[in-house]
């Protein structure tokens, strides 16, 4: 979503700089005119003391704000939000922070929760994903909060595939504990004997890739489960799939689920907090919801989709209607209107 917004504002004539806190290769392509700046300390800047290193990161980030002189700082996720507010104090730069997931997990410790609930009061704006996120924050924070939806990536806005679907069940996401791809593999193992021609393909990269590969092998699924890593052409890769599964323990407004629905793929998602999937899916009409971690219920619903092609097609057609509500022109304009009001005071 950050990259989508960066591209949109750059196309609108804004000077856009993406500030990241660690060095890594780009996971998403960005236009050459969008600059990327690293705020982490490196090499000779690193000291043995954690406190000194924290001060070094703090001052380096503050130095970036002084040098860039932005009209607005838009921050995403967890500690970044708190750092953005504190490092820009008294520089007269408005800050908007965005909570992207379940606040209880994004601010998981007592210290972080207190910081979020009190430091957020110093921000000019706060963007939340779902209405249920409001219950985490005090009234003083909620007064500054707004619910802004995620916009669809234009690559996923196309006519639904109406031909015979490929015998593939797909998932897309970082391979970490929260995404819980183990649940999908276990559910698929339960029904794989009934569907020997089907494959489960999980796209994404992360620390659990090797563990998930070994888990699939232990369940005798080495020929039916693939983990090809991260890819750039997700829309093309999943376009003709028979089903898409989101298995997370928590999600804000999950882009991967939204994108799969826009393509008209029959979807199953965990009904996870803070309620993003529940706001997208009406169970049995445009998708199916299962309790987080309940692989048996997932297997049951997946079998229902694979056994009833007409039912799955109808669900996919209904799912594709999200293209209207999450059209990037509408959503990005809403972000632009909100942020420009903040800039104008």
C-alpha cells in the first residue's frame, strides 16, 4: 500500500521519498523518480551500547527530516509510527501515522502500548484499517483517527476468468508465524487424496520457508506443494487458480485477499482480528470464513469449493465486485484529500 501511494503521489507531481529502516533489495518495483533513503546506522556509526545506537538512529532519522523538509511525513507500522512522531518534534512537519494490522499485536508490549496510546496524540492524523481498531485507543487518539481503505493495485483490475480453472490452490504472503501457512498445508493434506491432480502453491519469502517445505514433505506432499518464493507477476500467476486461501492469525485489511477477490478467484480466509476479512467477505456469498487456526474447518470448506464448481464460480463472480469499492482512483483520491487537508492545517 505504501508503494501504491508513493506511485500515485509521484504521478500527481509530488516529490516522494521512501525512508526505510533497514537495507534490503526492493520487494516492490518503484519509479526511478521516487527516492529511497536508509535511516539505519551502519559501519562506523554502530557502537556496543544499545542506548547509544538508539540515539544514533534517532538523530539520523531527525537529520533526514531536516534535510528533506517534507510537507508531510506518512508513517506505516509499529515502532516506525512512534519514531516518526518523536524524531520530528518541533520541526513543524505534520505527521500522519498508519496502523496496518491488529493494534494489540502491532503494539505487543506494555511500553509500546503506552507509547501508542499517548504519543499518537502528538500526530496530526491517524489512519486505521477497520472500525474495531478504535477500541484499542483512548478517545483523545480516536478524535484524530480516520478509516481509509487500501486501494487495489491496477494489475489486479481485470475481467474475471470464466474458463476452466487450473487445478491450483494458492496463497500469497510472507512466510512467517502470523501468516500460518502451516494451517493450509495441514488442511490440504487432509483432502489431498481426493484431489491428486491439484497442487498447493504458496508464493512468498520469509524465515519459515524451509520449515514449511519440510512440513509438506513429512505429510507426503512433496509432489503437490510448491513454495516458489516471491514473484513479481502475482496477478498472472494466480489468475486461473481454483481457490485462494488466507490463513493469518491477524490482518488489517489484507491486500492479498482483496486482490484475489478482485480477480474473481473463490476465496477462503480466517476470520481474524481486527476484522479486515470480515469486512470484505459475506460468508457463503462472496467467500468463506473459518476460525483462525482451524485447519479442519478449512479442509471442509476447501472441499466444498472443489466439489461444487458452479458454487465456486458464483462465489468468485460475487467476490470480483470489490473492484468497484476499492477502485484505486477512488481510494487514492480519498488518501490525497485527507493528507492535503493535514498539510494545509
